[in-house]
């Protein structure tokens, strides 16, 4: 069993680079078919989705645009606590077809907030593409149009995803060893 040490934790190989590539190609093929003629704007959510986006977009062969956003949480001054903010969106997205490119959907709360913030700007259509989904942890109802892997609730690292900011450079996906 191949293992890696990331910071203070040990992880074992879970999904190989080749398996990821294969799934990414399939998802891209679906997008090429369904989004042809719509000139989609891909919104890549940094930091985690950078590697997924780089591989995905090389498989997209229809006219499209790419932009990068960040979701930041900060402690609000009200009793509602954590507030999410969308940073980096400079395009006018009114009437556009958007594809949010995300690394992983866990509780789904980040994505729900992002959808809410984007829909306020009146896009024609917003689609969600996530490399990973943890269906067992989903707390909100979400339409996830494109996904590469449904996974169990284990913590994973690699291929853009970090553990304490480390491990994003690993080409494969590893899961935590208890
Ligand atoms: P959600 O709002 O869906 O609960 O949170 C999604 C975010 O949690 C992801 O964008 C990611 O930053 C983080 N996350 C959730 N599960 C994992 C995981 O297994 N590994 C890593 N590295 N991040 C995760
Ligand atoms: Mg993310």
C-alpha cells in the first residue's frame, strides 16, 4: 500500500492520477455536448480546484471562457456568525451560462452560498461541476450537474486538495489513515 506523510498525518493511495484523468475526460465530453453554442464561463474555485480545472479545460473543445474566484469565510459582526463572500468575479455574468468548477462538495453549504450569490447577478444558467462529492455528508439540496467521483466521508488530500495547505501538489488522491 502506497502511503505518504503530509504534515503530521499519514495517508494511503486512494484514487490514481490515471483514474482521475479518465473520469475528467468523461465529464468534459458531457459538457462539450451539452454546452455547445452557449459559450460557457467556467468559474474555477481557488485554491482546491486548480488541478482539476487545468485537466478539465484541456478536454473542453467548445468556445468558452475561464475565470477564477475564491470563497472566503469571515466572522460576521452579527449573530449569524460565519458569512461567505465571493471574491474575484469581475465579469458581467448576466445572461451567461456558468459552470462552477469545485474540488469537493462535503456539506454542500459552500456551494449553496456560492449559487445564491451568483444567481443574484442573473446568469441564464448555473451548473455545478465537482471533482468529488461526499453524498453521506450533504446537508442541503443541491443540483450537481457534473461530478467525477462520489466518495465516502474520509478526509482526502492531493490533486489540488490540501491538508493544512500542504499536499496540493500530489498527482494522485490519498485518504487519511486513522
Ligand atoms: P462544504 O461547504 O461542502 O462542507 O465544504 C467544502 C469545502 O470543504 C471544500 O471546498 C474543501 O475546501 C473542504 N473539504 C471538504 N472535504 C474535504 C476533504 O476530504 N479534503 C480536503 N482537502 N478538503 C475538504
Ligand atoms: Mg473547494
